[in-house]
């Protein structure tokens, strides 16, 4: 079981936390898969707040999912902040997120700067703030998180046998 943290970046949700539709979606998904959300933080679109929240989340979690701040708007800065702290870029996570989103008919997915990376043995991902997008990213991460965290911590590869 991995420990997960959720960082929601939204001025609107920070002002009115009752508007948070993402946390229940992610909590339920993690619970169904045997994982636990150990921390949730809601911050505005402020670089200092986002950096603080990521640091707080990284203190207690193996996987940090930040939502919001992946679009081309100048106020969308979460992806930029996360990219600056990463010590290992994992481009396939953002690529696969966009592919899955396009497959669901989300044409604007090509504008998303969703990303995945490693920081100090932890997995960090940033998805758009929409609850459906956050769920898509969480589902993707659930398929690779355990192996990714092991690799980010320098563990040897475990090869699964095929066919039995």
C-alpha cells in the first residue's frame, strides 16, 4: 500500500472548500484499490503556496497528485512549479494522460501540460483540475505507482513471469 497526497490548486476551491469535487473521487478510487489518501491540501494559484503544499505532501506521501494549473493560461503554474522541483522527469505519464483524455473525446487535452516526475524517491504528478481528469491521472498512476516508486528509490527491477 502506498501513501498518497492530493494537492488541489484552485483559487475558487481555496475560497470555498465545499466546492471540492475532486477529493471524494480520488479517495474512493484509492480506497477501492487498497491505497490511502494521507493528506489533502487546498491552495490558490500562488507559487509560494503551491511550493509549500508540494513540500508538505512530499513529507508524508509516496505519491503526490496535484490538480489544476496545467493549462496554457498564465495563472496555470502548478505544472511549472512541480517541474522545477523534480529530479527525474517521467514524460510517459503526461503523454499517456493526454492519450487517454483524447481517447475520451477531450480535444483540449492537447493543450494540457500534465506531467509526471520523481522527487527524492517519490512520484509526483500534475493533472488538470477537473475531477474526471484527476481520476484519469489517478487511474494511470495506480497502474505504475508501485514500480515507479521502487525504481525512484533505486530498487532492482522485479520481472514478472509471463504465462504463469
